[in-house]
C-alpha cells in the first residue's frame, strides 16, 4: 500500500554508501516531511554535478574544466607527481604547504573483493601521465592500509618496469608521538626504516 | 580548489538525517565515481516524490491520491482510529492482521527540543478527524519513548476534552519474554497494569 513514488525514492536512497533499508526509509520520510527545500536542492545539485563534473585529463580529479586549475598552474613543479587515492587525501597534503608538485588522483584503490583491479582503477592513464618525459619522480601517497599498500606495491612495480623513479611516504612514529603510546607495529617499522644521521 | 558543483553536492547531501561533512563527501565521491546511474535515479525519484506525494486528507499519510486507498476502503472499521507516529509504525500494525480499523499518521511526535509542538504536528487535523461523529475510539499507538508517551498524554487530554474515548496500547512483558531477561521497568509496568482474570 506504499505509494510507488515513495517506494522508488526509498529504493533510490539505498544507492548511497552505508545506507540500508531502514535508514533509506527514515531519510525519505524526513525529506518529504521536514525538508522539501533540501530535497529539491539535493536533486538539483545531483543533476548539476553529474552534468558538469568530469575527470581532469591530467590528474583525474573532479573538475568542471578539461584540465583542472592545479594542473594548469605553471607555478607547480611538474617534475614531481604525487599519487593519492581520493581528492580528500590531496586536500590533506595541500594543507601541509610542504608540497609544490602535481598530483594524480586514483579515485579508489585496488580492492579485489569489490571487483576493483588495475583495469577498473584506470592505471593505464596514470602510467601514461607518469611517462610524459617531464615527471622525474612519482611519490606514492596511497593510504597505509592493506589495500593502499597493495596499490602502492603494484604501482611501484609498474613504474619500475617503465624506468620511472618511485618513492613512498615514510612510515614511523607520528610527530609529537610518545613511544609508550605508539603501537608496536609502527615502532617496528620506525626501527626497520631508521634514518642515518 | 574544489569545483563548485561538487561543493554544492556535498553540501546538499548534508540535508539527509545523520549525514555529516565526512559522510557527505564520501557519498558524493561514491556517486560520481561508482554509481552515476544511481545518482540520476536518486535525483529523479526525489523530484517525482516531491511532485506526486501529498498527505491523505483523512489519515495524513503519504499518498498519490487525495484520499489513500486504505481510508477509501469500505471494508475497514471506521469506528476505530489508531494514531501512530510514522508510516513505518502503521506498516508494523498492519502486519499483525489484528486490526481492521483506520489510522491517523502524525508524521512525527512532540519534540520541544526540535521545535515540534502541537501546532507543528498539526494536531488540529487529527482532532477534526477524530470528532467526525463516526469514530468511537481513538487508539494511541505512539512509541513508548519519552516523546511518544508525552504525545499520547497530550492527545488523550485533548480528546477527553472533546468527549472522544481514547485508549493506549498496553505495556508489559513481550510475548515469549522471560522475566529473568526483562528489564525491571517493564516488569514494574506489567505489575501495575496487571489484568484481572
């Protein structure tokens, strides 16, 4: 007896990650009952984002132009290419103000369980970008999770086969970290990768 | 440096209940990267639901007609009116197959902290419905939470002032429940509201 357009909305909300049947129902009721303006705005921004956003031809991030402002900026050091998983990671690195090179955003990571292999990640585009003759070093800044590490490992092999120098963010004790409160895996890594002074 | 249509989408997703800035960002990336069809479908179902759904003139639930199919069904007992908070509650009661009367869906509950008082809940519409001369008993089936209890309490007073008989779902030990594993508040209620056999 549920009206079909309400059913369709509840069903459509389930495409959002982390939203199951109960939350989808709660969201639909909330939007229809308490925030119709928000719902209109959501529908419009979805359509606008879908029609206006594309992937930057150089760094693969979302942009409204063919090439994003960052890639088009001649002030950036084109010899350095930093590979990150998502735009949020790029934003974190930019916040450090410690990096002036360019980026490549994978928009994901290798994740065989979710059916995301090298082809789905579009690694060909990254390899073409990294072998443009200007890039001298690729900094692998994927996450230090199992999937991020696997992605970095595969990329380092692919890049080595093409004669491109690759590096990885260092692992170790966080700045301000006390050994007493650092997990043993991190301390072990910091020992193995200790720096000569 | 985030494209404005991406920013707008992330912002619009935050109108969903329980979605903060981090989840909104994750949802936006997911939709744009992995489920553009789902995003289109979501935008369309939002617009369709907003334009086609209205509140049933009699029971206040969402419907695509002026009066919903349940209210228009002459097989239902029009002398009984069951008041619930949300359509999901109505669905639970229908599943029992133990009730053949009609419903009134509040689409919420009294919640002073969220600014939802008697006026926002539209209690006038319910009171007009309950005093149509056909309804003989109003069954208050709001939740047994603080807010649901407060709503039932206020409704029972408003109905009593209008000479309409009101009742409340019974509280007590759940069917199949063992006293050893029932909370003491429920057992106390079951004692106070014990039935004479």
